[in-house]
């Protein structure tokens, strides 16, 4: 007899009249005729509540369809639980591979991109605005997206999903590092940036960047308020202040994870010392004056 998947079968039972002594039960196994059981996720038992949204990385794009890959949290195995008495210890969950969902966007799908909020210097304030109903063409491979659907993902075929919403996470636009070389309006540096992960949190990446200084690029040092100067103003600087070894933070409107040629919007010089980067040397204190 072939194995029977209880999730794909409906069991109906009717009791019969007693004949002679005792009674017996008729059990009929039939295929379902309604769509609720037409599909079930192989990870159904891992999820105890309905799932109408998920976050993952875009791995493929074709027209109005995107493929989003997600690594389930249950892919992390755990050690078996301790046995109590003669009870069997809790089994170790089996690791699952990545889940890939095929998502179709329609005219009713709301596509939103998180805006880039650049912290400008010298009191300039630019309020970023989200871009609702962006075309799907603004989504690129490697984007981290959160997709909303109107069907429970536990019982929906992952290759036949229609998105109600697609929210694209903000891309990394900040680089922290030290200047390695300057040549005119081009500086090079080795820097780090923070890359959002589809499972939550972020990962620090590093790369070498070539940074172009444009006519509207702000260069300066952020004012450091103190008790005596609570409204300390930002300090204007120039390219002459960007010497090799200078620690800087660069802000741009580009995705720094996809290119190492950057147009700088803001170059913020980070001063050494306790309020900036750690000082490499400890300043010598004057010798105490002893009473005569």
C-alpha cells in the first residue's frame, strides 16, 4: 500500500448498524475536491500562524515577475532537548534550504522604496519622500524586499503568488573609512558599509572606493555641542583638509554595495579624540606645579 499524506486526503467515516455482536466502522479515503488542500508548504509544521508577508532577496526578474529567496529561521538546527525519565528526547529539527517564491506584480500592487535620508551639514535639511507605486523596473537583483500577499503562504503554491505590496529596503549609502590618496577632486579610501540582511540585522562589508567631489558636495566637520557651547556650528572644510589618513564618513545617493565609484553628497571629517575616532596617541599632560 502506498504511503498516504494525511494533509492531502480527507477521511470520512460513518458508523454502521451493529450486526450480530459488536460494531464496525467504514472508513473511506478520498481525494479532496476543494482548493484549501490543493497545496501545502513542506515547512507547514514549522509555522503555527497564518503567514501573509515575508522578507527575502530578489534573485531574478522577468517583466512583472520577480523571484524572491528566503532562508527560513528554522534552517538553524538546535541540539536535542534532554530526555525526562523514559521520554524520548526532543528531535533535532531538520535544516531547510532556501525558499524561493515567484511573485507577480499587477496594477493593484503597491511598490514602495525606502527613501535615502542623507544627514547634510550646515543646517541644510532635505526631507526624503517615499516613492509609492514605483514601477517594478526600479527593483534590482540583490534588493531586500518585504512582500505582502492575500493568501496564507503555508497553503499557497510559492510559484503562483500575486503581491499586494512590495516594500524595498533602503540601500547602503554611507561609507566609513580613511583617505588613502587624493588627486584633485578625486579621493580614494578603504571603507566599510552596513548591508541589510533579509533575515534581519545587518552585515558589515568593506571595499576600496573612488569618490568624486562635485561642486555641490558638502565637506565639513559636524559641530560638537558641549555644556558651554550647546549650539556649536558645523565647520566648513575643503579638499585640502582631506589628507591621507584622515577619517571620514561619506554620504551618497548611490547603492555603495553595487559600485565603488561614488559621487559624494556629504564628506564629514571625523576628528580624533574621545568625541570622534579613538586618538592614536595620548597627549602629554603638563607637569604638576608643586607648592614651594
